[in-house]
C-alpha cells in the first residue's frame, strides 16, 4: 500500500510539481478512503469464456418500457450462454453525439432507466462503462457555471490566447478546433476537439483530475468491471505540440491504474485510441503500469480488406507482428462498433491502392467516408461509415444469402480466433444492414450503423428460419459456445500466426499451460483451398469432421481444429 501511495505521489508531482503534488496526494488519499466501503471486493480477469457485447442503453426498445429493462430482457434471452461482459455505451444525460457529450456523469438518463436497472444487469454480466473525460457537454453544470463567471470553474476548460500555437494539433474532425463563447467576463476562445457542443476539460487544473477520479470510483461502486477511456489520446494539451499521446496523458492513465490497484484491483482499463497501431499499443505501458487492454483498431480495416479482396496477406503479416508486454495485457478484438471503421490504423499496413479499395467499395455499397483535417488545411479519409455486413457482401451482387452470411461469419470468426478478448457490436451479432433513414434524419454519417431495434420485431426475425438475423445470430452463438469450452482460446495463452495460403487467415492458439492447441483456418475467398501436411489435422470442433493428411477449406469456411499440442 505504501509503495502504491508513493507511485501516485510521483505521478502527481510529474503533473503538477512538488508542492502541489504533495498537497494533492492528501486529497486523493481522502477520496480513496471515502470509497473503501463502497467498492466491491472481488476478483475478475479475462479468460477463454469471455465475449463482450457493445450496445447502447436503448439499442432495443419496447413500448411503455424503459430501454435498460428491455436490454436486460434481450441479454437474459439471447446473451446468457454467449456474452460475459456488456459494454453499455454512455447512458448518462447528454446533448449530442449519441451520448458522448455528457451533461451529468453521475446520473442515468431518465429516458433509459435508473442505476437500479444497471445494477440488475450487473447481477448476470460484467459491465463496461465509458469514462468520457476529454470533454463535457456545453449544457453541463460545470460549463454553465464557467459561462456565468463562477471563479471556481475558471480553469476547468482550455482558453486559447493569442500566444497559443495550434498549428501542429492532430485533428480527427474537419470542424474548427476552437469555439468562441460569450461569458459574463467577456468572450473566450475554447478548445473543442470534437464539436462546439463538446468542451474539452483542462487537466492542468488538478481540481479537474480529482473530480474525474471521483467519477471513476463512482462507476466502480455501481458495478463497472471495465472502464473504457474514451478518446484518451487527446487528454492533455500543450501549445506547439500535436496534443496527441503526450507524456502527461500517459501519466494520467498510469495514475488511474495506481488508483485501481489500490482500491479496485479487479477493474480493468481499456483505452480507446483510433490511431496507427504502434501508437495504439503504447498505452500498454510496461504491461503492468498502464492499460490492461487496448482497442485493436487495425483489425476492422484489415479484416474488411481481406474479405473484399480474397487476400489475407496483409492481415496475416500484421498479426504475425503482434506481441504483448505481459500475459495480463489484452487486445480488444472487434470488427465493427458504434463508430466507423478507422482508416488511420491501417495506413502503415495497407498500400494506397488497398486503402483506395476500401474507400471505393464503401461508397459503392451505400456507405460514406468521413474525413479529418490535416495540419496544412487539406483533408484525408478518417473512417468508413457503413454496416459491416453490407461492406463485405455487396447488396447488388447476385449471390445466395447463405454465401453472404458465410462471408460475414468469417469476419467475426477472425476476431474470435485472434489472441485477445473478442467484442461484438450488437448489429454484428444480428447481421444488420445499412440504416440509411438514420443518416437522412440526423445528417450524421455514423447513424448508418446505429439503428435502434424494436424488440418484439427483432425477436420475430431472430426466430424466423432462414432470415439474415436468424442465420447470423445462431451461427455466431454456436461458434461462441464452442470457443468458450476451449482453453486454447484463453487470452493469456500463446499464439502462432501461420502463413499457409494467401486466402487463409490461420493461427495456432495454445492454452496457458501449453497442453491444449486449436488451429484456426478461415478462408477469406470464394474459392476452396486445399492443404497437405505430413501430420494429422485433427477434428473440427464445430462440425465434428475429421482430417488426416489433407484438408480442404471451403469458400468462407471456418475450421477450428483440435490438434496435438506439439509444435
């Protein structure tokens, strides 16, 4: 405990200097002590049995019922045997960005339900909450107090002056970085990384840091087992820099880790940094001092490219470079989410022509390409906004529904096979299509993959044999059920990427003790692939088929072969 306290002190001193750091340590210690009896004492770590569902609090809707209650019904009926952790995207009162412009961190949006509904879900599932701390809503109490001239909130936000150099700032949007506001003390030019409604917080003010740590602990006291640090890469700003991944940002994440290790060691930190792969994994730190888990942002564009081109080579080459600083660090493996498919994470992994294919096919299949603003004033592609099902299965192409479903299931099997913790967006779990009406209504490109679903109608579709939702859900459920029984898929085990054929994504997975081995073979093309080997291929865990000297992997087929553990 004393060592952990010293570690927190060192970080506070790095951020705020010796005198202030010493003072803040006392305040932080008092804050931690106030939560000692409110934080549950338990153990939690990821295993081969874990699959995360990413969902909004109101993804499923029923008439005259709070959406969080409907979500629980969905989970109880369709998630019990396949989902272990539920990532409920921001469920707080908000003013824009589908929840990511938070008005009040400690309230559940009354339109969704209450904290009691959240805790009821936590009785059956681990929960992931978002800590949206780069910015707050312009409607938040804190910002309104700033506008009204309350001196206590003077330094809660970042005021840019004539001397502020923003020329190098990394921009994930094409909107202006600075927003002019009128306060009772005159006009101010404020830092707004994402939109004028999302006002960036000033972590140079230690009061802001203590406030946010209080929110972090409040979430844990209400059932969070995983904390997702939204847009964390932008947290600290320094004039004249790119304001991305600054050392102070990493120090804040490490301080959060110290706080958790002292008070809630079961809670895991997940960082969300939609940036090139090498920058992304920097948030692992040493493997023991920063994030437990990072988003595998390179996986969605590489998976999409593999299935669009029938060539798994870039995916295989990249996967072969993956390494982990400790057995307790994990990649968060997903293929789609509430946001678009990021282009930046694949920039160093795909050629310009290969990226162009992704852009071209996205627009051809009814999606949109969102852009970011570059330092020189130009724009460049930032993300693909499209449902994954429509991206990799051209709606206009004359092929059977079963072939489209096979291709889509292959995309999800890649995430389920790769070392890490797999996460399924709720629309991926059910094979949803482009939601063009949402884009037309909101004028937001990301709405194309954020449709809210009528729960009764969804139930009918899931139980209608031969429908897309029925085929996708039950096939994925079968894969997950098989996966959960194989310790070779444990995220703490070893992985060996196999370069067997350009059309195959293949890997060996080993249990942590090395006694179990599964070989995953996924055909990303529409042509069969035949392999020959001297040894036994074993039996497929899903179908029960047995192979000896040769194995033929059919178009978009997934084989999970139980093998001898020898290399």
